[in-house]
C-alpha cells in the first residue's frame, strides 16, 4: 500500500489535523488502489472519521495533501470532488420513490431522461431490487434502504465511495447480512470503497486491505489475514480478533525464541513478533489466540507442546460454530478463552472439571510491553 510506483484512486500524504494542541490525525500517509475495499479500523476517538471528512471536503487538514486520481483536492469544495459519502443515517427522501431517490444526483447533474432511466434500471438490478423502483422508501426493509442509499451514490460513478459506519444503526442479524451485501455491491460496481468502522468483524469480512488506527496514527496496514496472523504491534494483536494476554519479563532470549515469566508466575515460551528485538529483562506482552490453544481431557494429548497449563472449566460460552470455553489456570487463578472445535467433542464438559491446555511457541507472539496486562485475560 505504500509503493510509490503504484497509482491510487485516493491518496493521503503526511495528513495532519490539529484542534489546538490536540492531533486528531497525526502524520498519516496511505494510498487506495482502484477497486479496493479499504477499511480504517479503530476505537472511538482515534481519528478515523476525521480522515474521512477531510477526504470528502467537510474538514480541512492542518497540513499534508489529499489526492484523488493523482490530483490534489485541498482547495476543492465537497460538491466538486469526485467522491460520494454514505452516512450512518441514510438521509433518503421519504416523499420520493426508490427510483427517484437513486436518480436524484443524476437529475441534479442535468443528464438526459433516457440516460437517467438506463442508469437507474441498471443500479436496481445490481442491488437486487429490479422491480422496486416504484415503491415508496417506507415500504423497504432496513437492508434494502441501505442498498438504495449506496446505489444513489454509485450511479454517479465516483472515483471512491466513502462510508462512515453505515451499518451502525442496524440490528445484529441485519448487520451480518449487510456485510456480505456490501461486498457484493462493491464487486458489482467495481468502485473503490473507503470504509470507516470500529467493528473488527466488518473490516475483516469485507476488506481487501485494513488500516488499524490508534490515537491519530496508523499502527499497521495489511490484508485481514496479515493483521490477524502477523500483527506488527501489541495494539493490533489486542484489537484485531480475540487473544489471551500475559504481561511479564524475558528470562531468556535466543535464536529460537524467548522464555518469559508472567507477572503471576506463568512460564511461557514465545516467538518475538515481526522485527521485535527482545533481550533478558525486557518487559513484554504475550498474545495467544483462543483457537491456537488445544483443549484436552487427557494430559498426554498436549505433552509435546512447549506451553502447557492445568486448568478447570469455568463455563462454556455456547455460540454455535464460535463456541468458547472459559478455563481457569489452577496454579494462578488466571482465566483463558479457548475456542471449542465444531465436532461437539467437548459438549459434555462439566463445570469445575479438570482439563489441560497446550499451545506451541510459534502461536505465542511476544511484543515489547506497552502497559501492564493481567495474566491469561483475553
């Protein structure tokens, strides 16, 4: 994403936005290639919506540059920029039909009626509402309204579509459905999407590339798989996906990895993440994904693993294919989150039952510490 020889539909260079002494966006640079689904993922207040507003022209950077199709748009007003924005509150016109809502921007541009009709018909087909053009907006479901709002922008053929947490107002089931629908729509229209969210699932499911943002800066840009399996920082490891976490000190470091003693006395063998260099005495945070932990009722099953814990079952958190077990370390009292296999193998576990946990050194990622963590807390 940072190759200077690549051309981008949308690019931000050394972007800064200050409010007094506070830097909401602090020297952020990135580029979005044509047709990419690019998400900016981060907690509330990290600066992601500020970036989107600057791209759209609703806010001005303190310094830096924004380019669309390789041309700076710093002095271009919002209505003259070749981008469109979809907000969480869709602002559809209830007095208009579905077709009239989609056609609104085309009418404002003064296109001929026959051309508008063709574009609207094509858009209705692409959003799977081919026979709904004459319906009132109030006759549509929440998901259908979402598709109409996006189609209204996409018929204008923008260089990029900017989406500010558009699924935030939907209920959980509809939100899950709309993740798939949004990705399908982006593929149908072949338009560059820049998507803002604090929901990691939305970002991972839909995006080609994700930027993880924290306190005004980008921590890492990569594919969803890169962020999940190869996080560059402790913040990314903790924010993207679920993890068990320990805080401790390095007791031994060599070419094979590090031996760490956690704050509550757990001995762990781990692999330094990325290019991190750790030495004896370094304070570290260790992350282990719930699905990397092997759960066994027989200690022999995990006897060959570098990391082993004797535990007892606290509870089973049933959630279909995403069911988890909460296990207490019998030695320290720390709790671990363990993903259960879909085979139903552990469906008869009882609360308080003794179990055994194990995982490899390669599955335990060690980062230079950013703050204190609780042993075994997910």
